[in-house]
C-alpha cells in the first residue's frame, strides 16, 4: 500500500491542479515508492545472496570447485553446519511464541491443492507421460533447507528464521510424502515399494527435521544452553549459508533447457505463482499472525529442491527435467523473492 497525502506532498501546486492531475501525481508517487522498495530489496538482500550463487557457478566453470570437493562439502553443510544452526536457533527460541497451527495447516493444505492444480496444468500442457511425475514433484518440492532459510535469515533476521525453522519441519514432511505419491502414481511402478521405504527412511533420518525436533524439545524443556556448546554451534553455523550458496551455484546446469521449455515454464507457474498464492490465501483465511505470513511465503516460494533430482532417479522419474528445472528456477527465484519481499511487509 502507498500512503501519500496530496496536500503535504504536492504543497501549493495541488491548489491549482485538477482532480485528474492530482490522482495521476499520487499514482506516480505510489509507483515510485514501490519501485524504490523493490530496488532496496534487490540491493540489500537478493543481490548479495545470488552473487554468492553466481560465484559458485564461476568457480565450478573454472574447475576450482570440483566434484571431489562439492560432495563432501555438501555433506558438511547438510549434516553438520545447517543442523547446528537450527538447533542453536530453535533451542533458544520460545516454541509456543513461534509456532502457529493455522500457518502449518495453510502450508500443508496448499501443497495438496497445488497437486490438483498441477494435474490440471499437466494435462493442459500435454506433458509427456514419462515426465509427469517429475513435473508435479518439481512444482511443489522446494529447496527449503538451503534457499528459503538463507533468504529468511538474511532478509528478515534471526527471529523470523526461528519461526521459519519450526514451520519448515511440517512442510518438509508433507513435501516428501507427496513427492513419493506423485512419482509412483505418474511414473513406472517397478521398484515403487522399495522407493517408498527409502523415502520414509530418509524422512526419519533427515538431519534438518531431526535438528528442528531436537531444538524444539530443548526449548520446551526450558533448560539453558551451556555457553561452550552455544559458542561451538555458533561457529559451525557461520559456514552454513555461505557454503550452501556456493554449492548451489556450483551445481547449476543449463544444457537441456531448449528441449524442456514448456515443462520448466509450467513448473515455474506452479512453484512461484500458484503455491504462494494458495498459501497466502489460506493464511489470510485462517487468520495467521502477520509476523508469520512472510516467512511462510518465503518457504512456499522456494525453487525446486536438489533432492527432486535424487527422488526422480530413485523412483523412475525424468532426472534431466529435475536437474534443469532446479538450475533455471533457482536463478528465476531472485525475481520471485524480490516481489514477495518488496510487496509484503513483515
């Protein structure tokens, strides 16, 4: 919204201006404020984050980041640095003050509704049968642990990050369960049972979910965190997002874009337009607190997760579509996040 008082802003000029001119001047002023907000968001949040992603891409193209480094580095981030950050943040945050059932319900229901929208869009676009499962999965399975967390942390601060961390655990479970269903319902049936058990096992052993659960349990217990442990977690936390963003950049690949334009555009519509809009509408309908709406939207608007490639390979989906959509839509998410952060105030 733009709050402009014509008499204050235009001074004596408005005395002689016609009503139509005044309205045009006010509209121009509103547009200037909106553009200024967008520029501030891009300069202060989006550009720093995506410059690190671009740096990772350039380092990989120069063979400075190689697979022999990227794989163990990714494991360090995923299994050590990011869980340390989540435990440290959620353990020191009052759980009840940062948990809201209406937000969790809104996000999980939004996932289910998006699958219905995705099935309709899939048929309208005539997506080939062998790509349908991956198309649907990539439309809702977001990169929460690396992209969304980084945007929330750097754009909104540690308090919002704690809220996002608590809400994300429910969203991640929903994403994984739905991913198994769409990949088995719209893909080869061979090996589906084995795939389901593997994904269930991965959910139960997911370090992000486990870290949030441990942090929540510590928070509810009311026990203070010993200073040496807190400082150690702080040190590990410091490398989580910079290293994660570098690795995201190093994993980008654009070789198959031309042959998959229709599918990637469809996934982008589902992931960046439909899912955030459905989630936003549900949060407003259920009366979600203002402080939780923006972190929730950032979680829903994340680009396709790296694990979509792994699951597509595991369950017989189209791994090439998964890899390409991850790369293209990770870059496209810069625009989506800019619009969300400039359009909705925390």
